[in-house]
C-alpha cells in the first residue's frame, strides 16, 4: 500500500491531507476548551450547535460552491480554501462571544466543504491506475483514523506546556503547510464546463447522477447505515464508558481508539479484498455488520458487569470495521460511475448527502439516549441501519456490477 507514495504528485497531496487533518484535530480540542471558557457547563450545548452548523455548511455550501467554482483551477481553489481556514483559525483565539464561534465555524467549515470534495475529485486524475487508486483510498482512510488517535495525544502534550489558544496556531500551521504542498503540485487541467447549463441544474447535477445510477443509489443508502453506527460511537461513547462502565476519563479515548483501530485494520485489507470480492459484496458485508453491532450495543446496559468491557471492545471494533468496509471503497464507485466532466459534481454530492445523514442520526443518538436511555438509542439506530442495508441491497441489484468491475472485465 505504501508503494503508491512513490508517485510524487500523490505524495505531496497526501502530505497536505495529513497535516490539514492534524490541524483539524487540534482545532477540535481547542474549540471544546474555548466553549468551556465561554459557557462553562453549557459547553456541550455550544459544541452541539457548532456541530450542527458544521453539518449545515457541508450539506448546503458544498454543492453551491462546486457549481460556482467549476472553472476555477483546482490548485487555486484548494489553496484559497486553505488560506480561509488558516485565517479563521488565527481569529478564533480572540473570540469573546458564543455567537462569534458559530459564525467563524460556519465560514471555516464552508471552506472545508469547498476543499474536501475538490481534493477527492483530483486524486483519480493523479492516479489513473485502478490498483494505485485503491491503495490511495486505503492510505487516506488510515490517515483519518490515525488523526483521530494521534491529534488528541498531540494536543495533550502541547497543553502541558502552553495554553489551549496555542492549539489554534497549530491548526493554522497545518493549513499553511497544506496550502504550500498543494501550491507546489502540478494538477490536471479542468474539463471545460458548459456554462449554458442553468446554475440550479449545475448545483443539483451530482445528486441527479447519483440518483440515476443503481450503484450510487445503493451507496446513498449505505451512507445512512454508516451515519447510524458513527453517531452512536461519537455521541454516546462517553456515556457508555463513564456511566455504564464507571471507567475513568482516559477510557473514553481508549474506546474511541478501538473504533478507529477496527477501521484501520479493514483499510489495510481493502486492496486485497477488492480483488477477491465484488464491490457490492464487500460493502454490503459492512452494512450487515453495522445493525448487528448496534443491536449488541443495545445489550450493553443489561450485560453482566464482568463482561461489559469485553463486549464494548468487540462491538466498537466491529462497528469501526463495518464503516470502513463501506467508506474505503466508496470513492472507487464514484470514480467509476462518473466522467471527467462530472467527477467533481458527483464527489461533491456524495460529500454533501453523506453528511446530511448525520443531521438525522446525531439527534437520535443524543436526544433519545438522554431521554430514554442507551438501549433505546442503540435500538432505534439499529432499526435505521437495517432499513438502510435492505434499501441498499434492493437499489443495487445483485446483477448490476459497478463501473470498476465493468472496466476490469472488459464489459465496456
């Protein structure tokens, strides 16, 4: 898998991704501490609202900016987005009111909603070989998982010698390095865009393509299953660990690391698995794991005390593995089911619509968990993931190969 880093353009872009992710991880920690300074016990509500603002930016801004910036060279677009994120990170230490957090986070996440889909759409052109591209996807998935493990540890080290405001400087540095790496990387030229197509149609074109292809319709349903599992882990791990297991604070990080570890193991295996299983089989296997894992999570509150930790570790690792079986190969489908002129629109639609699922699952995990308990929250999410899995299997018929498989078998 590491062999793909021999490609100099991808190596520079991957480095940009890693340092930007590290900066984002530091931002998450610093933002929590800033919210606590401003709101005290109300910090959770502030962070919850900031998370909702982030999702709204991802869902609404991404397709609009993608359509408006179709003729902007990719390098200019990516560097501009990094520059905006850098400036916002430098402004956050001077925030004195809660509403200012929401405004700055919306601008920062709007820049991220511009950067991420454009970045993802560039990689297929940089790595035209399917095998190299699959390895790059696995490496990218691992970068996300490692960031969730290492950024909090790096933040803890920095906080031991400096105030949390310095973490915002680390975030800015990450975006600065990302911009420099992208600036020095030659990127493919854009395919000319037909400007006679109305703006509204250009904004919705990616979603229209996804809804018109059986393979991508299946992926849309799978996004909901992923969001159900991820929401339970992100929102309620702290409740499971502190209230149900009565474990210390550090155990929350351990549980999240188990989830990330399960994802990383699968990311390492995907390049081999795609040669032995069809995309549909591989991804529906991940879909089948998620409802089972969520059902097991629902049983945690009633499990014997002595077995709760073992069950939690097994379930969290399984949920991480299931989400990775879907997330890691998903970009292969987007690449194969789109052309050079529609690729950015399709990647943007996936980015936007997949995050829209969290606007459903985050409230379910948080509100039902708080009102009715963790059994109810996990059970509802398990039902949602089951319905998503059945829908994905029906929308992506068994006799419909993905574009990747059509090319590899010479069907085109």
